[in-house]
């Protein structure tokens, strides 16, 4: 019987996306792994069951670590849980006695347990406070919606949600303020856009994504996390990143391109600089997507993409956020 078949579904709040594809791509699993986005712990548990000697699980959401209390103990000292952001994972690892890692996993974005909790305010499908804070700290979505100038709101919706109607929606939000609940905001957005056709996403999808990214500085954290992973990985170690939308995937793809041996030159007529030693070797030239069976079992996996690279001997470098495609800072944001 497979490890997947032996799992108790009741003990696993959600199905970790691309779990089987990840394990197949990194087999054999061994050594010390860092799960920088622990969430409900599905990936960390899979790594331990597949043979990892130790896993450090990091999450900035205290609820995630509290939820693991019921099962984490069975792995003893093979599983260590730490609260913090994965952008700081190298320091957190060293504080936990880990000098280098054999693998780092980052599963970017909001978790199912956060989406499914109305009181967290991530979803427009259930009414709840307009919060969206993964770590329960700092300004909430309500703070941004009710205080930022119209131009700043429009920039957030356009840059982080790729919402073409950003200016129209921002104008309507300002006119409707104050807004304190998810459904109140969703209704304002719906009033600015045509109804969704069958099979199309809800009209508020892009705007809610944009606000969530802004509240949690998700793209900035991703850039910091990639750099931290590079610093902590031992030569030969693996970096695996799962993304869920084009903004995230673009940053990861560009980071690995620029750090790898096959990074492009400044133009098709000029070769790559001979002085820049490659720091990673890409194991996935094309991102791994979920198969039809996984999408049927877990529709939220549809947009997931997995990229994997192996750390080489060259010393780490500090990435240029602009070169990775990180949108410029928005005026009025922290």
C-alpha cells in the first residue's frame, strides 16, 4: 500500500498540491529539508514519510502551527516548527541548529485553510471581516481599502491582480467607503464588471488576489525567500517552488534563469557574461503542472506550477528585484 493510501484524510485538512509530482521529481528524498510555507503540513509530512531525516517547518500564521499540534509529535525531533516568514528562512534555520539544507520547498500563496475560514477575510464566497493578514499583524485589507488614495488602490489592483478595470473599481471603492466585510467589497467590485459567464472566475477574483498580495507583501517575500533559500542550500541541494499565478511564476522562472548556466545574454547577439558562474542548474525547463486526475480531485490545483533547481558551487548572489519582475513600490504603501 502506498504512503498516500495510508494517510488518514481526516487528519489532513487539505490535499497538498502537486505532492506526488514533487516527490517523484526529487526522489530519493533524504537529508534536511526546509518547508518555508508549512500551512497544514501536507508537504512536510510527505517529505518525512518519503525519507527526509529532518524537516524544519516555517509559517508566519500562528494558526498553522497550532493546528499541527495534534500530529506533529509523532515525528519527534525529525520535525521542528517555527513561526516566521520564509523570506528569513536561512536565519530561522540557523537559529534551529541547521547550518545548511539539502532541500527547500516553497508553496507560495494563500492556503486552503485560510481561504476556508470566513473570519480570516480571504474569500469573497463567504462573509467575514475584510482582513487577509496571513500573520495576523500589520495593516489589514480594510485598512488599505478605506485609507489609500484612489490612485494607489488602482495601482494595487492593476499591478498585483492584473485587473484591467482597476481605475473603475478603485473609484467605486472610494465612493462606497467605509467597507468592512468581504461581501460588501465583492458587491462593489461586481457592480463595476459584467457578470461572469459559465466557467469564468468570479468578477472579484483578481481584486481580492491583488489586495491579499499587497497586505502580505507576497511578491517581496518571494524574492527574499528565493535569496534566503540560495544562502542556506548546500551544493547539490534542491530548491522546489510551487506557484499559483503568473506574477509568482514569472519571478521564480526569472530567478532560476538568471542564476543558471543557461541564463540568456543581454541580447541574442551577445553571450552571457563569462564572469558570472552559474549558481543553479534547472531540473525543470518547463514548469510541472497537475495532471487531470489531480485537478478533478482538487480544483484549486488547476493553476499550480512547480519548478525545481539544483544548487551549484558558486557563492550566492543578491537578486535584483526589478530584474526578477517585481512591480515597483506603490505610493502610500508601507
